[in-house]
C-alpha cells in the first residue's frame, strides 16, 4: 500500500470521531468583510473555498446536519463575507465568498477575491483549506489561481469534489484522476481527492473523518 492509499482510508474509529465532532452544536459566531474585521485568531480554522455556487454552504450544512447553519442560495455570489462557525471548542469552520462568476458588481467581486487571497496567505491558525470543485466541470482557471496562492503560502489544502451524484461513476473516476494529475506538482496539496454529495450524503463521513484526523494531528503537535 502506498502512502497516498493509506492516507485515503479511515478506520471505523476515525469515522465515529468525525461523526461526533460534527454532531455538536455548531453555530454562527462571526462575519468578516475585510482583513481588519477578522475575529482574533483562536484554535484551529479550516476553510471551505471554491467558485461561486459550487456548494460550500450546502456542504457545511450537510456536514453539521444543520439545514440552515450556512446560508445557501441558487444565486452565485450570495456569500459576501468570511463566515465563521464553531461548536464551543478548538475548531472553527470558515465559509468563504465564492470566486469567479457572481451576480455582483466587478468592484465587489474584486474585493471578495482580494479578501480570499489575503486570508489564505496570512492566517497563521489556518490548518487546511478544502477547495471545492464541481465534479461536473473540474478545475477552472480561477481554481488554479487560488491553488497558486495556497502553494505560495504553503497552506495545506485538499480538493473536495461536490455534486458527485450528478455524474456517472466512470466520469467521476476520470475527473478524480485528472485532478490528481494536476495536483502532482503542488507540494502543499493533499494528494487524496474526496468526492461528496450534500444531497445524497456520499463522502460526508470520510470528509468529517479527514477533519477529525487533522484536528488530532494538530493537537498531538501542540497546535491549538
């Protein structure tokens, strides 16, 4: 078994720990529209980034079992701030503004994009970024730009495919291989690609377990 294959598997205990972590009372705590309005750094943050309408808010809701924790909309660009959630512990979830196409002015889109890149470059307690990619469309130029920022900042990141239930299994397998090949030259990128569906629940247990494993690793190293 390769190191990548080992990293891609989760034990029953890890699945259970991930389930308990996200079954807690997650709640909204902060919204930031600029770097100056970010909350004080506390604990470990994991962020969900992706193109507009890729399904970030829906995924957060599905992971936490809360239908309306993160606001969802069919209108791209509805999330216009960095939205922070926690459960009273040492972990925070961050719902980031979508980049790329959005139903907003060019000035606003430019401001959101700069906020996204600045946050990714400068947040010391950011443990990992889960970069969400629509399984139907794959990586786009705007995604490559964010991947470049993550690489330059040496921020750990992992690709999560969304809406995986909306394509055939062979197409999903091909998309996954395509993205793995694109990540091969990016040392800060976690090599395993997770495929999820907020609607059907596919891959959510594994994603919860991945977050729980990250929390445990950071705790073991004394990073809070």
